[in-house]
């Protein structure tokens, strides 16, 4: 089970304090639709953040590119 980001982690990652603003940041920056608690705080795991960071990134092709 992956660890959930603490409120301090979320604030450091986003630079924002309010849950609604953090959720909007995570949507725009990482494409994550994160669940929120009834009090508005965001809940997201480190795995979700790491997967979003590596999504779409592939290793570069080996060898030279021979183009004219």
C-alpha cells in the first residue's frame, strides 16, 4: 500500500494551502482527479504522483538518427 501525502507534503508540492486549490493544481499539473474529504482536504498517494510524473515518458531510441 502506498503512503498518502500529508497535508504538509501537499502544501510543499503545490505551494498552496486550500484543498480546492491543491486539487485544481494536481489536475492541471499532473492530470489527476483526486478524491477530497468532506472537509475539503485532498487525499492522494505517492504512487499516483509518481505514475503521473512518468506517464508518457519513454526511453530514447538507441543509436544515431540518419536523416538528410
